[in-house]
């Protein structure tokens, strides 16, 4: 099943129509690799650095702007590193927030097309909603392999060989 992304633009510099196209491609590509509940959905807040810094401070205790944050509706992580998460049952996967300035500056610094970088980040945030993580090395290997494979299906190069700082 594919994912329906609902975008809430809080910052005017975001190109929502372009993101909807990106989201459609990501949704189809995810569908070829992962099992999802019927009518899966995620809400994506499109904000600026100040807003995401506030969210990062409030929810993670980090007082810095970041590219993307995610809040899954259900905890799908498993206790053992290197294991795939449990399958999602709830079609409401959760919420994602993306910061324009950080995303734009990362793409620019990495010499990556903004649409490719946003594709990676939307995929990355969605995988977090599905219980994937990259804190433990064994988990990072699984998550990054999925990202690389799905992005390759979209003719997007691996973000991990282009710029190791974009993770």
C-alpha cells in the first residue's frame, strides 16, 4: 500500500507542488519494498529553521536546527539492534517536520539537487515513522540499505557516498 503525505506549509519558501510530486514517487517506491497498512498516511510540516529548532529543543532536548524530525504514531522498534522493526498496523504513521534552510544548505553544500535531497529526507523521515533508526550501527546498516535501494529505483544516487554529513 502506498502512503498519502499531507503537507502543511508554515513557511512560504517551500514548493508544495514539487514536494507532492516527490512524495508520490517516494510513496510508490516505498510500496515496492515495505509492507504498509492500507490507506497509510503521514502529515509533513514544512517549516523554517527557527520552528524546527524549537521542536528539536522541545521534543529531543537539542537546541539546534536540524533537517527533519519525525514522531511515529506507534513504537515499532524492536529491542535487539540489527532487527527489522515490527510491521505498522495503524494507517496513521505519524508526523514529520522539515526545515527549509537546513535542507537547502545541505543540498547546496553536498552539490546535490534539492529535489534529490528532499526525496532522501522524506524517505528517511518515513522510515523513522516505520520504526527504523540509525543510532546503533547494525540498525544504520539496515536503514541506509533500504534508503539506497529505494533512491536507486528513483535514479537518485546514494546520499551516503556523496556526502557523509547528510545523515
